[in-house]
């Protein structure tokens, strides 16, 4: 049953694979630049830190099974 539903969303889930595979690159860049003054100013205006925004798409597919029930 779940596989039929996932098949329907496969084209949308494919982008998560690419994002997941490149996550470490993005995380390394954020780690390198987060101490820059301009980045700290931007960070103050955000509700969460950059790492939190970066991890959100990685955590989302884990919730899909719950949403399908």
C-alpha cells in the first residue's frame, strides 16, 4: 500500500536524494561562513540558525509514512 503511494510521489522524492547526497557540502560551507559578520547579522533576523534550516528537508521524508496513515 505504501509503495503505491510512494510511486505516485517518486518524482518529488527524487530531489531529496540529490539534496541528501550534497548535504555535507552545504553543511561545510555554512560552518565556514557562519562566523562572518554579515552572516551573523542575517542570522540574528532568522527564527532558527542556518544548520536548522539546512537539516529540515533531510528530516521531512521521515515524516511521510506518518502522513500517509
